[in-house]
C-alpha cells in the first residue's frame, strides 16, 4: 500500500496536504505499517471500503514485512539506483526518486509481481512459516 500511495502521488504530481516531503518519502523508505496517522490518511484518501488492513473494516491477516513487492523489491531497487547520483539535499533526493520511478519498465513490475506470487505459494506450502531460507 505504501508503494501505491507514493506511486499515485508522484505520478499525478500531487502532494498530500498534511505531510512534509520528509514524511512523504519516509513512507517509501519504510516497510508497511499501520500507524494511526497513516491509517487515517488512507481512510481519508481511499475511503474505508478501499483499504484492506488489520486496523480497517476489511482485515488483512498478519504477514511478514518482506512479502509485498514494495517491501522485498522496490525499496532495495530504488535505493541502489537513487543514491548513484549522490543527492545532496531533499530536493535532489525527491528528483532522483521521481526519475527512477518513472524509468521502471512494465516488464520489471510484472517480474516483481510474479515474485510476489512465488513468495505466496512458498508461504502456503510451508504452512505460513519462515521462508527466506527457501527463497534465497
């Protein structure tokens, strides 16, 4: 969901009203979370019917933080690319993140989603247990 929030905001060139740029990008650089301010923002932005999360109307079962493409792929991918230009300040970091997000090709996104499906199948076959040792 954090990737969706960042993607929607950056692709439509909008800023969230009650968030500073540092708050905005901390969502991208953190794993998924369910803090009250974020939940309130999601409900305000997407409506209660549009959210699946443990703290909302439609609960999402507990999961490891490395299951979603944003957690296991996007964060590392962007970090490896964004810092090549050695951004000096928040504005340069903002530009570098936007540039790298806009360069991600559809086939790369499809591959990340396919990896998510593989991880889900592995978790199911392991009965919900730890799977990183299998996936490496």
